[in-house]
């Protein structure tokens, strides 16, 4: 005790001795941070191209040519949109120099060419100040640890477009129609062919060297090309799903879960998985000796992406002492470590996101206080944040304290490229984005007589869950009404997977985590929602590694404070709606539900229901066709095409037939178009009453009113 008091006294003496120097350094750090913030705000408005970088497209995919897209009034200027498109969040899919020079497999066309971007339904752009290389909307340069990467911003998945008779309307915050999965496979195949095709490799190396940026010679380039090809292949392999996502959908939760499980499990846990995995006949897939050989040299505490690539290579190796596994056995190993991301959903729109009490489809986290920065950090973990997580001997750190690792023999350091400051800035920026109004000059006049009748029907059939929103109300709070999956009747896959998927918890084993009903102890085989929560806390508690000490901590303190003070949702609220509450026996029951989102701007967000299983709003007002139903009736389509951006202003949605897009079939889990049949008289309201089915005339009246929102 005397020694501790003596130490404290000595430290206090040093502080007094160097008090003026310390105060000057702190003041300098704060001043620098404030100046950086001011300069950043000014810089944010430098890119103000009047077209917001948008370009016309000829010979477009599915025969959709269009003139230079126009923008609607959503509260953003040109500079606001361009900043949102290009502000990095810390995503690093592959080296920037590589992305600029990669060609499609079997072609000399660059993978970033506007024709390719349009094919996969991303949004082509011309070069502008923030985007000198003319990358697609939401494809941006990230600089981390002195090297440049290409990664996704929020805008890649949350900027939409509606085409009508040759005129395109670009809509900020709307869902993308992109096919991310096929584009990532093209990246994988492109890199593999570049490694093996001499002529393609020569063009690639020359192009990278000509940039005079991160690479000095061909050997460096090809070594890194092999590394990043393996990384993208690992991502695609781990996330292979029997459910075809097609255009406009992604199982973001499933892929975020799997990204965490590439890093968190420790060596002994993976050893147990390998030695206990069996075929359907009960044969052990990997022997104990083979497992030891596969895991030789693997980190004891945390594995990570590069070591997982090595593990998978060794599992498939036919060298002596290795298992030499084929595709079926590799899939069984995959399923023992990871979870199949087989519940794709539509991308949510972003207007009113900052004012919403819950954001995700099943309300996995409150949007109050630090909720947005936690939600966005989890998102960047999933979309290729560079995770330099390492294990070290215990020493005091904020992340160790917050993730409850302080009693562990080794602790995880959560260093990463994830930019917390920019995530806070993006969330704050979105607070000024408003929903798009129906453009009558392009899509046709709204029949106001019908709309007035439709308003009455909306009040009777819809408003109990879907509160009307005034987008001009600066003090608005969007309250999500939740319905249990057994009540709403829509496809349960996303909600069930988010709750029931499990994984190895690594260093988080036997740490505590708070829930709404008390603390839980994380087991070795834990719900992945717990593992993701701990990992997210660790990243949020880790200041930016790319900044010097005072700037790093000043920015971190500012970011955390701003996340709370600028958040319009000031306190965690009790979820509204009719759902199963969390209990100590089942602390995540409330997540087995879906929210009723606000419907302002709903016309611009097709296809509908959370899993995109209904192509138009008109179809949403129809019942599902069940066995025995008469053929003459009107029903939701059981099969339709997705991918076109050509708008149908009558049914309100995108063209769903007459072209070769991705086929959506509603006959399997994750794709069901069931439930939410209020207008068809088949689903009970929150108060338990079932209203009569609407006539066709009433459906058209309600549809006309929905256009006004």
C-alpha cells in the first residue's frame, strides 16, 4: 500500500512539474482537432458538379438507355450528394491500384468500366473533384497505414435510380438494385486470370506501375495480387448460399456474422471443429493428426483472414499428412465454423434513418445514444473493413475494459481501418436527407380525387402500424411498430437467423455482456449476435490508428460525444408493436419480429416486403396464391424478374417481366411472399380485427394515396 501511495505521489509531482507543458500539448491537440473539423466542413463542399457526377448510358443493360439522371429535391445540394458518395468509412476491398487496372475475365474491358458497372446495376459516374478516377457511386479510395484501397461507402448500397421512358431519376438514400454477389465473383475470377494469363498479367503490372503509387516492381504486385485474390475467394467461399440473391438483395447480417467468425475463434476451438466434423454417415472428416498439421503455426488466441486462407488451403492439400478434402467435405467444414447467409433482404432506404428509434428490419439494436455508431461499425466490419486484430499480453486499454477481457491471459487489440469519425459525420449528414416526392412531371399526375379516398383507406388499413410522417418536421421521431413473425406472416428467415445462428466465441468465452433483461455469460458456442456485439464494442473503443496520439484521442472523444449529443433519438425507448418480449430464458425473443417502416417515399423503394418478394405496391395489396385458390383471381406473382430499373407508374414498382434479369421464385424459405395481407383481408390488425378485402377500385385509390407520401 505504501509503495502504491509513493508511486501516486511521485506521478503527481511529475504532473505538477510539467503542468504547463502538458496543458499546452493538450490545448494544441484540441486546437488542431477543431481546426481540422472546420477545414473538413469547408472541404466537404468543394465538389459541386451540377450533375452530381451522373452520366447518360447508351446500350444499357436490359435495353435501358437513359439520359443524364436528374435529381429530386431531398434537402441535399450537389456537394452534399457528392460528399456522401465518396466519403470513406474504412472499407478496403482490395488495393486501389489493382482495382483501377483489373480487367474482366476473358476480356480487356476494365472491371470498373461504366458498361460493367451498369450491368451489375451499380451507378456509373464521371470524374469529379472527390472522384478523379470516375468510380461508381459508393466506390471510394480509402487510405490506411500509408496504402490506398478501394472500398464501399454507404452510397454503394443506398443510392437508387428510377428510369422512365429514357429519363433517369437518381434518388439519394434509396435502395440499390446492385448484384453485389456476382460482382464480387467477377472480381475473384478477374484476379485469378490475371495471375495465370501472361498477356493480361503484363498489362496489369504495367498499369499498376504507371500509377507510381504503392508498388515498385512486378514481384511485389503479383505477391499482393495472389494475397488479395485469396482474400476475395475466401469471402465468396465462406458466404456461398443455396439461395440466389439476384439483384437488389443481400444477406448483410449473415455476411457480417461470418466476417466476425473469420477472426474471433481461437486455435483450440477450430481444432475441435475439425476433429468433430462428420459426414452424414458418421465418418470423421479430419483425423487428429491431420488437424494438428493443418493448424501448425496458427495463432493460439485469434486467427484472422490470412490464416483462415492458409487453413482452407491446407484442408484441401493432397500432400502427405493433410486431408485433401473435396468440395462436399469442405462445405461441411464451412458449415461447422460459419453459418450459411441464406436470408437475403432488400436494402433499406436511408431517409429518416437518423430520426428512427430502431433501424434494422428486426430492430436488433436501439438507435439512441451510441446506437448509430455501433450499427455502422458492424456494417463496415461486414463490408471489408481491414481488421488488423491481434492478440497481446494484457495491458490496460479501453477496448479490453469494455469487452470484459481484463481477466484473460491474452487480450485482443481491435486496430482496424474503420473510420469512426467519418461514420459519425455520415450519420449526422443523413439527418438532413428527406424522402423523394413523386415527380409528376416525369411519372404522371396524381389523381387527387382517388388519393383523397385512398387517405381514408390508409387510416383504416395501414396507419395503425405505418405512422404518417411529415418530412419537413425537424423534430420528427420515427417510431417503428414491430410485429412478431407468427403474426405478420412474412418470411421468417432473416429474423430467425439473426437470433439462432451460433459460432465459436474465441477470447470472448466467459466474458459478460449486457442484454435488456440482464447480463449473460458468453459461452464457447454462442449466438453470433453476442460475438458481433463484443467485437463491435472493441472496435468502437479503439481510436484511429492512422492519427498521431493527441489527434487520435481528441477525435475519438469528439466522435463519441457528437454521436450522443447530435443524435435526435435521445433515449432508448420500449419497442412499439405486437411481439414476444425478451425474457431471461430467451433474451432475444423480441428480434423474432419485423418492423413496419415509415412509408414516405415508398414509391421509390421497390421491390417490397423485407425480402423483396413482391415486385410492386399493387401486388402487395393482393393475397398470396394458395393451393386450391381459383385461377381467375388476382394474386401476388410467384415468379418474376428483378434487375430492371424501368418504372411502372400504374402498379408502382419496377418492370418485372419481358427481360432476362435474375429470376425470383417465391417457393422457398427466404423467398416466401406470404403475410402482410391486410388489404386482402387475411392478416389481423394490431388490435386483432381482420378487415374485409379491398376491391380493385379501393386498391387503386389506396395506391394513389401512397404516391403522395
